[in-house]
C-alpha cells in the first residue's frame, strides 16, 4: 500500500497541472469560469467588448473596490487586481431607477428578485442614471452585492459581455 502513495501524489499533481493548463487555455479563448453565487456556477463565453453592452446583457464588471470591502485580492483584469464578476445590466443612462420596499424599479417596472437586504447597508439612491454609468444587478441571487448597495458604476468598468455556455 505504501508503494501506491507516491503514485497517487503524482496523479494528483498531474491532475492539478492539467486543470490549470485547461483553465489557462480557456482564458485565452474568452471562456470565463464563474464560481460566485450571483449567477449559476459554470462556464461563460465572452461575446463582445464591454463597450457594446446593452440593457439585459450579462457582463463581466469590475466593482468599485472602495465600496466592496469583502472582495478577495486575487485576479486578472481589473485595475486594482480584483476579479471581475458577472452581473446583469438593468439600467442605462437616462433610465429612472427607484429603490422601493418591493425591489428595484427601472422606468416604473419592478425587477423580480431585487429587494434590498438589511445588510449590508445600501448607499444607493433613486434617480436618473447619469451619462456614462450603468446599474448592475443579479436577479438570480437575492443576496448578490450589486448596484442595489453602491449605485451606478462607470460603463468603463464593464470588461465584456458574456453568455452562459455550461452552467449548473
């Protein structure tokens, strides 16, 4: 049995190396692995640059670091080395956003699954989305940290538009 242990270690090491090689190859092809609960865990394909994002698109976005103190310090694409995360664009410039007890309303339509939780405390305010800004939300996870809590973010924080490839 002791003879099997070194072989097992080699298999584990090779498997880990293979996994990392596959992940690096996928990164180069625009495949994004989502491991956060904001949207289904799985693989997402980058389809266009963030500057082309429209209302309703899923996007990779860099959230404002100073307002998202819980963000880990790993990653690749944001200026502050934070990992971009997947959110949905729910409002664009000149859209009216209202924060209500029922949830977020955009142009008088309440977005399902958008109620603000008691913690963290929201600093977002109702109003017209300014030029160059967007509202991001996860209507998939009720406890997602998004524009409900920090308000609109610059359109320049959107890195790419994505679509799910394989999620579970």
